[in-house]
C-alpha cells in the first residue's frame, strides 16, 4: 500500500508542531510518520532483492517469474520509483525470454519504452535490446532496434572516474547482437564502448581490435 500521502501529512504536522514549540507532539508525529513508512520501505527492499535475484541467469525460471512479477507490482504502486519500475519490466521481459515466451517479453519491453517518466538510465536502451533479440530469434529485422539502442547508450553521461557497469553490460550485449546480425564493424565499436564504460578507456588508446571479437 502506498502511504506516502499519509507520511507526508504526518511529517508536515510534526514540523508545524516543532515550529509551535510543542516538542512532545512533534516527536510523536515524527514517530508516527516513520512507523507508517516502515512497511513501505520493507516492501521496496524486498522488491529490489527479488529483482536482482531474478537477473541471475541460472535462477529457476518458475521462482524468477514469481519474484519479478511481485517486484513489478510493488514498484508500480509507488510514485517515487519510476526508474526501478522500468528496470523491473526489463528484468521481467528477460525472464520471459528465458521461459521461451517472446510475445510476453516484447509486450513488457514495449511497456517499459512507453513510460513517459523514464527517459534516463539504460532502461530504454535495454528495451530495444530485448526487442532486437526477439527479432533476431525470429529471423526478423533488428536493425532499427539496434540503432535506437546504440543512440540511447551514446547519450548516457559517463562517470568522470570509475566505471558504469550497467552501461558496459549493455554495450557488450549490443555487440553480441550486432555479431548475430553479422554487422562486424558495429560489433567491434560496441565492444570498444563496453571496455570504455568498464573503465579501461586509457588502455584502449591506439589498440587495433579484431572485428571478430567474441564474448
């Protein structure tokens, strides 16, 4: 249950009581606000754990389906978790692909793409990667989805220091899909981007990479 409205009302009432120098009432209202949010915080913690567990490729498919479906429902209820909601839809789509249900996977990916409030992060690019994978599995044309994924990943802000592991994984997957589409030049470029996102940008300077790079 989303109790964010109740929690905010209690918090504002606590602040008003503190401003009116009624410290006892302020403390009691603050405790009530914390208590009201405890169940929601626990639900979101469990949803995040379920989502990350469902990412594991070797997780039993029935359990992964049950856990990620629960996570999707939890994130959908809370207005403060739009990015995690989109991310959970992509994880669910990947579980559906593992289960051999490309139709449901495609529907989930399209839903993730349609989230008007999720224009950042890797979620839109991952949605196109899922749709490209479905197209390639069905001997369809994946070029539009591959191009969209590439453009979206190219717009991500790069960390000044360190690495962006999620972006690196997406670039690597894009390279794998380009390989399946026999686009070797794009495959090599995507693998280069994966290495850069992983934080080895300086080590790649002046290095010539064979176009037949594999996973």
